[in-house]
């Protein structure tokens, strides 16, 4: 099993890695929200290229991080969205929301 993490890999780049599921979701949510709030950048890149597996929790995290960025007045962009997350987004008719690749 791959551990999950969220980090500011470089200024303005929030990087998600590992398995996004109910065991990692709450901690990642709190950490990501704090990182977004602390960032002085006007643009946020949400990088999902390190995600190895995700449940719908991963989708909820991304939507929350997008909402956090917008609330902080930051533009956001999505990079490296795995196919698995794309498919989950389509089930909820959110494909267009996440089409930032």
C-alpha cells in the first residue's frame, strides 16, 4: 500500500501522491487547505500525477482544494489527473470541471 501525501512541491504547486481513500482523506484535506492558505502565489497548480489509486474521496479532495483556492482568490489549474479519477468524475457529471489538463 502506498502512503498518501500532499505537499507544496514548489511555490504554487500542490502535489498529491499515493492512495486517496477514506483512510487518508481527512488528513490530506486539512494539510492541503493549510498549504493553499499559506501560499503567497496567485495561481495554484493541483498536481495529481503521483496519485497511484483513488476512490471518490480523491474527487472530493480535488473539489475541496479548488474551492479553497477560489476562496483565497487564486486561479487554479489541474495537472496529471489519473484515468481512474477521470472516470469517477464522469459518474458524477464533473468531467468538465476537472478538464484542466
